[in-house]
């Protein structure tokens, strides 16, 4: 019998486990410590940004980015743009923190925001910020988005939880906004089991994020930053241990996860290249199998490199989607809805606001799915997935 084709396979292998055990055998202090700092520095170097803060999930990274914006107190209003096609925890912190969400439809090329609708929202609502999602490793048009954010004075936050390693114009995503988030959850580009990262090139934001991650205290700041805070508030070094400058959370991870992450970073380039190769094999196979163009294919921005996550498909009708899902499941191939479908139609949104329909995201919601892509996926498995789908919608 054929093996089940799973959405993801663990990227933590025997080497990673042996390395973790070796480190554990040194009987280190099991908390957040020097390995976390080493992982953050290595991550920053890899992304090409100045600062990174390791947290316990990508969702926590999103929460921290939005909360930091609020705490900085520089926003002109509470309006934040959230893509219709996003993850639940892009919208959730917007609601939790009392921001006003403005939903922007997706485009049907790279599944990021529809640029003309985005400009119209910027023009008519003058929001303070937007959280941009790079869907399934496909790069948005970063040049245009950065230009629009500058033109309308909108602070850009990047959610790259599905796109670690995606590049635009030779620059890795994570360097375009004031802050950016990543997820290292099992099955994402690389894994620390659970985990996330906030990146920034701004030292003040970096210091604030570190305080907000850990209770609001100053312990993770450098001596200079600590001195400034302690002098400002007249705090001696002993009292500083339990002095809290901001109303923080505890969203830390631990050195255990960091040790795994450090090792994963050594091989992440190879895993990303394999995902990218698989992505092109999906595109080519779908092109040759799907002569009648019954299934939508993503279009990369020409300046981008796609660190593909899973492979998206959108069908002409809901019935076609249902038939494809049925055939995939029957053949032991895992599949999922195309992330949240349409944020404005999710129960947690409708129960607070009224249902918000968006043309393209509604199509994605009704007719979209994604299928597996991971570094261990075989070419024959990709061909089998594509054949199964095409046979189901003939
Ligand atoms: C776009 C996006 N943002 C945020 C997250 C949340 O990441 P985590 O599962 O690490 O909390 C996910 C999770 O899949 C995601 O796809």
C-alpha cells in the first residue's frame, strides 16, 4: 500500500535530536539563556536584519508586533488593515488590543493584498498600520506596498510565518516593514517544535519587544538601555530586578527550542531550495496535465524567489473543489482549506462585526485548497497529487 502523503514532515531529524541530547548532557540551566541569544543572532544574520527576538509562536510574534505599536503611542488612529486572506492570529490581536480592523481583499496572482483596493482603503480611511501576509511562501509586490505605505503614512508589519526565505528583489522578506514575524512551528519552513521570531531594524523597537516579551522588565536590554531606564525612573540595580516599565506578557521560548533552531538554520537553505524546486514541479505538472485550465495556478512576482510552503489550488466551482478534496482524501493525500479563506466570514469576526464579503477571498474561500509541499516530497508524489486533482475535475 502507498504511504499517506502528509502535508508536512518533521524537519527535526536524528542529527538534531542527538545534538539536543549532547547539549542536555552538559546539564545546562533549562530556561531562556545564552542559546536563545545565539539563535537570535544567527537568525538575524540569516534574514539580513539587525535584531531578532525569539518567542513561543508565530501568533505571539504577531501579538507582540501589534502590541508594541500600541505601546509606542505614535499611531494617528486605531485603524489597522488586515488581509482577507490571512491567518486567524493576524486578525485576533487586532481585536484583542482594541484596534479597528479594515479588511483588504486578496489578489489572484500571488494571493497577497489587492493593490488597488489597498490604495483605496489607505486613501479613504487613512489607517495607522497594516499587517501584510505573504501567503504560502509567495512574495507580495513589496516595492509597490512599501511605496503605498510611505505615500499614505502607514506603518508596515510583515507576517512571514509562511514565507521564511522568500525574497523580493534579492532581499529576504522581514526587512521591508518596521517589524516582521515568523513561525517555527512543526511543519513550517524549519521547526523549533513551537516558536516564532520578531525581527526589526529599529533598536528602540527591539528593546521594547524584549521588554514586552518578558513581563515588562529590563533584564534583556543592554547596559546602556538599562541605565537610561533606571536613571529615568530612579531605580537602583537591586530594585530593577522586579521593576516593570511596560505592561508586558510572558511570551518567551527556552534554550531547548533555541538549540534545535540553531541546528535547523544550518540546513534551512537546502530545505528551502527543495521546496522551491517542488513548487516548479507542481507548476509544470499542472500545466501539462491541466490542458483545459480548470485549476488556477499561482503567479510569482518576477522579482521574487518563492520559499514555497504548501501548494495552493483554486477550482472553477465549489463542486470541483469538493470532488478534488474527496479524491485527494480517498487517495490518502492530506489537504486543507486555503488558509482562512476569507477573514470577514469567520465566526469570530462575524460575531463582533457584520459579515464582510470580499470578491477574491470569497472565491478562495469557496473554491481554494492547498496540497502538500515539503522538502521530503518526491517528484512522483507531486505528479500523483496533480493527476488525482485533474482526474477529479475532468
Ligand atoms: C500567516 C500565518 N501567520 C501566523 C501563524 C501562526 O503561527 P504559529 O502557529 O507559530 O502560532 C500562521 C500559522 O500557520 C500563519 O500561517
